[in-house]
C-alpha cells in the first residue's frame, strides 16, 4: 500500500494531475466492487477524519502562502469567498433543479457543496503552474477562505425543518467568519511571538509546536462558535510569514503531514463510494458540472471581481481554475449524516462531478495560462529562514544562497555594506569553503554564512535582499533597505536560511 501511495505521488507530480484522482482511485480499487471488495459505509467516521485532514491541509497551505502575494489579493478573495459563493450556489442549484429535476433542498445542498474550491487541489496545482502573483494570490486565498461559508450553508440546508430566512443565514455566516478571523489572527500572532522568544530544547519540537498552534486555532474558533477552518488558515499564514526558528523545517514537516492527510482522506472517500451506484448519476453530474463550470463559476468571478478592474484574461483563468477536490466530497457526507432524503444520490453526483471536472480542468490549466499569455517565470527562489538557538552568543547565523540571475553576482564582499555587527564569515563555492576578504567577488551558486548580532539581524537581511535585487547600487536604485513590497525580478531572489535565534536575556 505504501509503494502504491509513493507511486501515486510521483505520477501526480509529473503529470500535473491533482493527486486526489489517484488516491480516490486507490480507494475505489480496494473498496466495494474492487479487488479488495471492502464494504465501508461509515459516513460519520469519514466526515470526522475528513475534517481533521482538512485542518492539516489548510495549515500546510497557510504556512506556504506568501504574504506579499496574498496581501493585495485579500479584498478580491474575500468578496469571491462570500458574494461569489452566493452566486455560485444560486446558479448551480437552479441548474440542478430545472435541468436534473432535483428537489430544491437537494439542489441547494449540491449547489453549496460544489461551490467550495479545494485547498489541496488548488495548492498542489497552482504551485506547479507559473502564474502572475495576483492570480495565484486570489485563488489561494479564496480556497482558504471559502470553506467556512460553504460549511455553514451545507449544514443549514441539511438541517431538518424549514430553512432560516436568508438574512438570518447571512448574519450567522458573517458572525462565524468574524469570530474565526479574530481567533486565527490572535492565535497566529501569539504563537509567533512565543516561538520567537522561547528557545525549545530540541529543533524537532518547533514543527510540532507550529502544527499544534494551528490545531489549537481551529479548536478555539470552533469552541467560540466561529469558523475553525478560517481560524486555522489565518493562524498558519501568520506563522508561515513570521521569522520563526527552523522555518523551512516547519514547512517541510507540515507538507509531509499534508501529504499523509490527503492520502488517507482520499483513499477513505474512495472506499465510501459504491462504483455500481454511480452509473445512474453520471449524466446528472455532468450536466450540473457544466452549469457550475461554464455558467456559475464565470458569473461568480465576473460579479465578484467587477469592482477590482481585473483584466479579462485573469478573470478567465480564475474561472477555469476553480478546482474542486476532496472538500466537496467531504461536505457531501454532511447530508448523509443528517439523514437528508436522497443524500446518497447527492454524494454520488458530487463524487462523479469532482472526478470528471478535475480530470478536465487540472491538466488543461497550464495550456490555458499559456494561451492567455499569463505565464510567469518559475525560476524565482523561495525564501527560507531557518534558525537554531546559539545559547551564549545571542546572535544569528544566516545562510545565503545566490541563485542564477541574482544581482548579487559580481558584487564584492565589502560592497554588500552590511551594518556594523554583521559580517560574511565563510563562502562555500564548488563544494569548497574559504574565509572571504573584503575584495572577494561573489558568484552564482555561492553559499554565504553571515553572522549578525540581535540588534542588526533584520537590517542585515534587508540589506542582503536589496543587493540581491538591485546589485551593489541597491541604495541608489530605490531598493535600499531591502523593501520587497513589489517583489524581486523573476529569478533574482536570494535564498536565506537563518541558523541563529535570539536567546532570552537573563533576568536582571
């Protein structure tokens, strides 16, 4: 089973397909009607495990989200996750009712379930497709935000008895989102402050602590009757953009847990479905999917983004990139647990819709981006800052990698003009290390070790970033101080790893 899962990871990475298709296929293959013939019908257990997996996936996505890309996209993503969801639910439900003949409650449930873009599918596909930062930022933030209102709608529509008036439902959604956002922001900042000021006894505890903070954010948000999903995403995004000890290790640990969560969740969802029951619901699912993909999603994007004056090419790509995945299938278990009439058919329709349209949308997304001339360079290096306590020095050791295209190439060490209290102590070049002099010329592929004291640590990193973007004349080219508000030119961002952490000053 482990070998099959590993093979699935390799295939999905090379093919561009979201991994959910392969993992769902594994579950279907070993389930009822498959080679394993395992009969599994526990929708309640699937929902609980799915929620737990979604928390991990949202945490991993938040930790990997770059604030400089998401910040300008937040207003658009917020509108797309609220107003856009309402438009999508209404249009899709109307199509399910009038074209397929479903009752209004069933149609509304399906409309709500499939209106959530899947964080795992979006993160896994978009990070392999070089897109403009605004498009990526809006889509990633939307996938992290829209789970919250959709869950509220699905639960409301699945509750026995009459559905509340629309204004009551809107008030509940707004209140839960506000509580979830407040809890997530508080948990993120408090967690980041604690991790930066408390030296844990072992480096392996930092990734565990980060994930624990994310889980606590979800629990606190849920206990406060807010959106736990929004809380965990915001808390993780704050933690991922803070200068935490062992940041690359934290993200790597979260990514590994995310893969485990995806594999377990998708296989379980594949087990839950009964393949021979899907035949009768195949064409209804295709029809509803057409309404969702060709009508509801474009209308959702058009109406939501109208105030932001986003070019039509980017809107077209966002319309096609509204990927569905495991989240709609998990949400489809809510009416099954609530014993809604026709809930099994709802689950089957959602399952087929997700599989068919993910198979179509995922692989064609790079082609569409190229056709719309929205491709961006994928050579830019990600920033990674890793730290470990230097118990007695109270300083920081920065590891700086100079990638191809960086404007730090050709700069002499003295021309870095690092602040007093920071110095380049070692250069690693061609697998050999040496102590540089003031006139040592830096080259592509070099790894620098820079020692900085506490007071100048941030200033030293800002200066190194500025030189990486603007070269030796960075101070006169508008990039002095290392401002990255506009981001570096593609392929020029210098990579950092920090192996040093501020130790708490002794009392007195």
